[in-house]
C-alpha cells in the first residue's frame, strides 16, 4: 500500500485504502512494516541457520514486489516468487536443506499466482491503463483468459510431477483433479471479462487451494495408517 499510495486513490477498488484516504500516514505505515518484519525475524531465530539466510532474499522480494508494477510486464510472476518463498524456507526449517522438489513447488506457485492475480488485474485493467502501471492483464491483452487457463494447467501439471517425485497416492491426484474442475469454473466466470465475475474468480481461489491441501492431507493420513 505504501508503494501504491499515489495510485490507489485513482482505482475504484482501492480508493478507500488507509494510505489513499490519508487516514494513515506514510511514516506510520513504514514503522508498522518495520515492526512486523522485526517480529517475523525473531520467530525464525530458533530455526535452522539456512532459514535465516533464506529470510534475506525473502524480505527483499516482499519489499520490492509493490514497485515492480512500474517496470515489469508481468509483475504477478514476481509476486508468485515473493508469496511462495516460504516453500523453500519451510523445507529448510524441517529438513535443513532445499531439495529440487521444493523449487518445483515454488514454480507451481508462481504459475498459480499469475493465474489468480491476472483475474484480479482484469478487475482493475481500465484504471491501470489510465494511470500507466503494468499488469499481466494488460500485457496478455486479448489473450488474458487463455493465459490464465494455461497458467492453471502449468501449476497443476507441476504439482502432478511433485506428486510423482514424492510417491503420492490417489487422494493427492484426486485433489488436483478437483482443483482442475474449479479452474474450469473460473473460466466460466472470466471469459466475459466482467469486473464482478473476475473478482469472484480471484476470491474463489481459496477453494482451489483448499482442495489441493485436502488431497495432500488425506494422502498423508493414508500413508501413516
């Protein structure tokens, strides 16, 4: 919000954010961000030293992402890396290393982020064009819907590869199949490019993530039985 404070007031969906309405000052926002970052760092101190080292690029990614809309054609991909960097950090915390499967999972997360955040960007496209920032919805142009669906396919395909590498069972793949069905439902929402339906598709991604998680959870339960 700090990075977008001069843009948010011109976008219908974000015009009432605290910094845009000046109910919170930029200084207060930076102090809050610094405090939360410090608390987050304290939380990882008891973990494997590799986690602490990985927290450095993680912090850089999170802090720099909001500025990428000024010069990256698809900032949503950068967002996927920033949001997904907890994956290698989680492996480092538990196993003390980051195996190849962790990076595949991160790549899957990048494709998923491009898919759902392009749906989000489709909501703001008219406003973003006026103020001159870059988003995947603008970059993909008339191929935006196809790009979203291809990114969903890539994300789920990579997760299928992860399942094969880790010896996942049928429950895991059923979860992926359910996620593919949800992605198909999102197509019906975004194909007309109506703002409300695109936002609904974006918000509905919690269900896509939930069924993938359910597949993992049930698969692990069956393995432990």
